[in-house]
């Protein structure tokens, strides 16, 4: 379906045609695209034909049982898959600003459970008219197109975008329940840990988080061959800490995530002078379309104040750039 330049149309392309094109290109199947869009297959086919007439060339090669993109189709798909999510995101932001005020954020499950949610009631008391939606997932989101305003992330500075705001760093420290230390063997020095069950992430040795492991902690203390009474493995940090809270063993905990439990006595730090520095830190990233909304500014200011309190609790030196409020 090639057309001469004199026959090419110049009016804007219909958004409906572009959505039909994206669905067909994604499925490479007219029937599946039609089911997704709640249209008939012939209606989708007409949308694609009309789009090809507007563009001036074929976008699909149609075979007996399948379709495939032409070179022009692949070129258009690249633009469409970038443009449609941005349009949808802008519409969501407009709808949101016209209705109830809300903050949508994404963070990983352990941080949500152990740090954010226990503090969130204070923000709700201060701002009862702002709704909060938390997506607790380890899958990173692209804030350029995702339906979220903020991301709370964990990693080294080299993995963060330039606009990321550092909330606090971390140290690793052995912690246990006071009940376990009262009823079990003495825990006065690092070598005493061989008499306890040690709690660790099940995939820590194979993952990019090897600096969180007991083995690294032992190596730094000249005890590379030390073996505990037994090992307990879990998937998430909050599961490991929960096991320690119930007296099942000693966990090498991320200090910012257990600071409150240490402060209220639910956990104790028997080797407080044996903390180990971590290259990781906790970060706030504000979506490019969200920063100027009053509810986002209010939440970020509250979050930065909470982060300052955490830095004080764990004894981290003040970082003048970390707690600057949003402009």
C-alpha cells in the first residue's frame, strides 16, 4: 500500500487508530487485539486500514495465520509506545488534580512494612484530606510514564538518577530479642555467634546484596570459618526481623529498619561496637510531573523530617543536601 507524496494526507492521526495499531502490534494478532479493546475484529481491521491510508504505507504484512510489522510499522510503534503512556499519565494527573488529593508512591516491601507504614499514621493525622496509595513492589517504575508520584528506593548512589534525594544511609548490626539473650548462651563477642541460629536472606550469596551477608561480617572480623548453630533463610528483610523478634535467632539487620525496635526494647544490639558500614542508602525520587502539587510537597516535607529523625536515631552525621525541602 504505497502512496505518492501528492496523495499523502496531512491531518492529525486519530488516537483511536493509534491505540488499535499498538494493540495489534503488541499481540501480532487482530483477534486478540479486538478482544482486548472490546471491539469486533472487523472494526479493528478497519481502524488499521484507515491508519495505513493516513500514513501512506502498509504497517503490517498480513499472512494467513499471523501478521508482522513492516519497517514503517516498527518505526511508528516506537513512537506510539512512548507517546501513549505519557498521554495517559497526563490525563491521570489532570483527573487527580480535579478530584481528591492523593499521593501515589512505590517502594520495596520491606521498607514499606518496617519503616514507612509505622510512621504513616502521623502524616494522616496532619493531612486527613490526602489519600495515600502505596505500591509495595521490588519492580522499579519509570516515573516518566508510571501512575505513581514518588519512588522510595534502595541502592548505591551510582545507581540513582541525578534528581534522587538521599534520605539516609545504613549500617548492618547483629540484633536479637532480649528474651533470646536472657535464656540462651552469652553473646559478648563475635565468636559467640557460633552458639546461635543466624538469620539471613536466602539469595544473599548469589545476589547483588552480598555485602548484607553474615559471611562478609565474619570476614571483616577475622572469622572466615565461623559456622553458626544453624541457618535460617527468608526472602525479605521484614521476615528475617520478625523471626528475630520471636527469638528464633540473631539477624544481621539494616540499622535504619530496626532503629525503632531497638529504641523501644523489642530488639537489642548485643555487639553495638561491631556495626558494619554498607554502600547502600535510601532515596526519594519525585516524578517529573508531580513535584509542584501541594499534596506532594506536603508528603515530601514530612518524609524528609522523618528521615532526619532516623538519621539522628542511628547516629548518622547530618547531610545538608539530604533534607532540603522541595522548591
